[in-house]
């Protein structure tokens, strides 16, 4: 997808998801609220330990969080699916077969390490089984955002869960 802008790719993904959403039957697969089981890692088992070992090279200072928020609401286009407040209720979420993560759930950042989130930003999310294609969560870092911007935006997402 190199060479295309993120908004263009986003609209293609949404078009594909809206036409294929019923090809993937989410029955019995989700959990209340429309998100998919938060307890199941999104990183395939073979890569999980290495992903967890990866730690952010920058601290979540107020400046970094402000930059992360600007990316989330701006050129990262994260809000389109994850919602302006990060609750997973963005306008584009309606057509997705798997609902975007609600980052305001304090349980999220207890279950997920920053390194696992970076893996998803680089590789996209295949969903909780690791086999379901087309969750709508595309590989973004390396395609549209630098790794540093990826860390900033994921630190911002984690801050939405409150606490430290
Ligand atoms: C086209 C819609 C869409 C866009 C745009 C999008 N996401 Fe997602 N995102 C999703 C969906 C759907 C999931 C849930 C996938 C799953 O449950 O496996 C998700 C999951 C994630 C996860 C993994 C959550 C977990 O359970 O480990 C992270 C991290 C994430 N998104 C970050 C971002 C960031 C950062 C941006 C912007 C740079 C972004 N997303 C943009 C749809 C989107």
C-alpha cells in the first residue's frame, strides 16, 4: 500500500469490510459491548515473548501525550474507528466485522504491553484467533507513521485508561 495516503487506504479497507463483514460470523466470538475478547493476545504465540520485551524508547511526558493525541485525532486517522475519545465508537466502526478496541477501559492496559501494541501497529491485527482476516486494523507503522510517532500515539492510547 506504499504510495497511497492513509485516508485513501482507509476508505478502501472500509469498503472491503462493509462488503465482507457478514462473511465473518462474529457469533459467539465477541463479548458484550461489541469488542472482541480482550484477554486473548493479538500477537501470534511465536512472536509474543519478543513483542512483550519491547519497551517504549520514550517516556509518556505531557508533551509526548499531546503529540500522540494530535496524531490520533489527525494524520493517524485512529479516531475514525477508535472514536474521538478512544472508546472504540468511531463513525467507521459501524461497518467493521470486529469492533475497534476501547482504550478507555482500564483493563486494557493491564492486559496489553506497549510492545504488543507496537507489534499490532506494525503488522495489523488478525483478530483474536490469529486467523480471521480483515479486522480493519491495518499495519500503520512503517507504512504511514514512523516508529517514533507510533510510540507516541500508543502511549496516548494507554493514557486513556487512566491511572499511571
Ligand atoms: C479502519 C479502522 C481502524 C483504524 C483507522 C485504526 N484502528 Fe486500531 N483497531 C481497529 C480494530 C477493528 C481493532 C480491533 C482488532 C482486534 O480486536 O483484533 C483495532 C485494534 C487496535 C490495537 C490493538 C488492540 C489490542 O487488543 O491489542 C491497537 C494498538 C490499535 N488498534 C491502535 C490504533 C492506532 C494507534 C491507530 C491510528 C494510528 C488505529 N488503531 C487506527 C480498527 C482501526
